């Protein structure tokens, strides 16, 4: 398997070449030169696989330059019941991502049983092990620069803490995460973890990461890598749970299944798009946003119009308070026939005009073949959905999962199983759960009192040069 850039200049890289990096050298995103296609017979052979076996089967299609024995070992080390043991009482940790039936034809795919109680752990734990192996193989070190709106940061830090040869510099919007999310990150005392609280919103953090990544001399000198979903390895690791969810509910291989996915940065649902392109019979990819509805607007109208910092709203599903979806470029690359010149043109237009409009174009006429539909949710919708899930199913869900369930039910079709992707356990968003239900969520014992632990972070301006100076003072040069 070889990889190309969405911007067209970087061609023919291997999985190991792109594993430790973020953006490609031309500023684009890594994409496989072609998607591997699975037949119905292939799907039938995968149907009864354990999560570990399924992860190995999917990942080896994309990581062909990693020795199979190494990949097998890393997968087996990652996906164990000891790591994914934070689920609800009665769930089978051996399943890694157990499926719960809510009612006839409607299911919840539990993705939040990892160390930080968020779906990001599904890929991040594997990424940490892949990074450590690759660095040891090459005798190198890596300085990871990332941005988070809530869950990515803690997931990355828990996956990378104590890893040999790795330092983490994680940017987050100052004062805009939940108290639990903030404490998960800022209470870590590991010497290789640095938390940078940026005065601004998530998009400001992401802009800084992209600006630093586009400084190729600095990136090479300080060996800058990323764990954000612009990293292809993280996205492809998330593809696995779409297969697991599909096999758990499909009456037979080849039967259609729909997935409802809360989406802010387009990484989670991009993995579903990839699974569908591989031949997984996904009928609909139901994209749910919160009040920051840039992606919903695109799939309804054909206009992609990221909001400015002042327009990005702070909501009760804060991990989705994003208006510049960094993974969206991957989908548009497929939509425009994998034409890098067209991508360059659209993103140049967006930089100049603040938006691009595909209405009336040949590309927009083909949008239906990709299975996307969308909708948005408000704070009141979230509270109502959390209450309904508790009263109807005796299930407590977090506000992001509530966004997905609310929009997913609007697109429910008779005879087509609907799988709603859980994104976090409700313990991470106690304030909203308390408002909705008048009671606090149960949290795993190891996180009791986490908000009272000492916290350490540095508040910085949303300035790439300021962040680069911070890294220079604490990183080891690798060039």
C-alpha cells in the first residue's frame, strides 16, 4: 500500500513513512493510493473475528510495510480487556467495543471503555505502541504537537505518557473544556507531557498546529509529529470498529447497516467513509453536529463555510465546538475524483472568500453515492435526548452521544439496523448530566476526585512563533 497527498506533490510514500508525521510535505493529507476492496466472501470470513483479529485483518491492508509479526504483536498488546475495562457494569470487556440494543433495530456501539473514557482511545492506544516501536527501530525521538477540544488531548497523553523517546506538546482552548477533561490532562505529572492552554478556541489551536507543521525546517529540526486525526494511522485504526459494529448487528454479510456519528473534526465519520469505500455495506453515514453546524450546512447545501473564532459557539458538547474540520479534505478529495489541483483551488478559494460552494458542479451531483446525510442538535435537544435515553433504556449517555442519537433517530429506516456511536462516558460531562437528570453520573473509581488533584499547564497566546519557542526550550533537536 502506497500513499499520496491530497495536494498532489507527495506521491508513493509507505505507511512507515507517514506514521510519525502529520501533514504531508506539500501541506496535504495522506491518503491511500487506492482503497482495498473487500468482497462478500471476505466479509463472511471476518464475521466471527474477535476485535484483535479484526484489527489485524483491517490494518495489515494499509500497513503492508510493517512486518506481520510486529503488527500482530502490537495489535495484541493494545486491544486487551485490561486496557479497555472502564465500561458500564455488565459489559464484556473482552469484546473491546460491546454493542447494546436500545430497541428493535437501534443499537449503541460502546467505544468509551479505554483509559480516558472516550472513543479516541480506540486508536490512540495503538498509535502509542506503533510510535514507540517505529522510534526504537530507527533510533529516533519524536516531539508530538497536537490540538484538542477535549478528548484527543487526554487520550493522546495517556497513550504516550512514559513512552521512550516521545515528548507531547498538547494545545487546548483555555477554559473551554469540561472540568473533568481539563483535570484528566492537566493533572498528569509525567515529565514528557506539556499542556499548553491557548487563549482562544479549538480552531486557533488547530491553526497553530498546522502553521508549525508547515514550517518544514522547524518540523525536521525538532522531529515534529502529530496524533491528531490528520495522522492517517489514527484514522485507519478507527475504521476497525465500524467493521466490528457492522458484524454485531447485520443479519448477514452484505445486508445494509447505518451509522449515526457525532462529528466535529470529521475524523470519526471519515473512518466510516473509508470503511464504506472498502466495501462495508453501510447504507447511511448520519453526521450529527451541535450548534457549530458547518458540516451539516455543507451536506445540506453544498456550501462549506468555516466560521471565525468569534462565531464558534461554546456548547455543552464541547469536543465538537469546531468549525474547521481538518479531515474534511480527505472526503472532498474523493468527492472531486482525487484531483489535487481541484483541492488546491477549493482551499485557495476558501482562504480568499471564506467558503467554497459546490452547488451546480458535477461533483455535487455525485454526493448521494457516498451515503452521507446530516443534522444538528441544540443544548435543549441534548438534555431531552439524555433524559429520554435514561427513562426509556435506563442508559446514561454523554452530550455528544446524545447529539448522535438525536440525529440518528431522525434518519432511522425500517429494516435497516441503526448503530449509534458512543463517544464518551457521561462521567466526563457531569455538569450537563446533572442538569438533564438531576443526578451525577457514576465514574470509575480511579477518577474519583480527579478535579482536586494538582494541575499544571502554561497559558499562551494563539501564536505559532510563541509555541515554537516553547518547544525549542524543551525539545531535543533531531536534525
